[in-house]
C-alpha cells in the first residue's frame, strides 16, 4: 500500500473499515459529521501510510485507529471547546469534586451483560460530547487523565470529573434499561 497500490488500499478498507468506523462513531454521533470525519481519517491514513512502521501483528490497525481518534478529536476541537467541556470545575475548588462523586463503588455499577451492544452504543451516544470524549479516551484508548488533559486542552481535574459524571450518567441509563426490561408484577 505504501507504493500506492489500489488493491492493497481496497484490502485495507475491507479489513479495517468497519472497526475504524466504529471507533469514529464513539466520538462523533451526528451521521453527516461521522461520514466527513471518517472520510478525512481515511484520506490521512492513505496519504501518510509511509509514516507507518510495522511492529508486528495488529500494528497497522493500531496505527490507523490512532489516526481515526486524532481526526475525531480534531473535529471536536474545531466544533468548539464549549461543547467539549460541559463544566470546568476550576483549579481552586477540589472540594467541589465531591459534588460529582457517587456514593456508590465501582462494584455497584449495574450489569451490562444482558444489554445488546447496539443499545450500549446508543447510550454512549446520548452522553454529552465532553463526557463521551473523555470516557472514550480513558476506557477505550487507555489514556491517563494527564494525557487526556493535554489532548483536549483541559485540566486533569476536569478530565477526572468528566469521566466520573459520564460513568454516573451511563449507570443511570443502564439501570433504567434494566428496570424497564424486568417483567411487571
């Protein structure tokens, strides 16, 4: 693919397009924006394939995923920092973090075992942009709050509180779904 081979590009697309589109959809929820961002990511992948270094099985997909994530974040930054950050709690108010701290432990998070993956994806898409972005970077990309803060131009405490609020909101949605599917007595 590095020498412009169209067959290799088609093979790459058939192998990775669905997975990469799914990554993009975790960040971008509006269908038209999703198409544009994913298209831009593919253009970047194909035009910068010479930058890719093979490091073993899975390294191409990992590199392409990073390009998709970066393109998604670039779009969100352009869209406006106001939407990315729901509330900045400020640096001099660590006690205000307690407002967002749940009384529950992680073990109290409701089970998602019986929820279809598409429903979980819909729940994630319902999260506010800032919450969803931080959750994706932390959970799926394995970023630390320091790394997230650097990527998004926010404070580490903002990243942590956004993640906490995202988890709480997601837990409410999961509980509601689980309660609604219980038979009425």
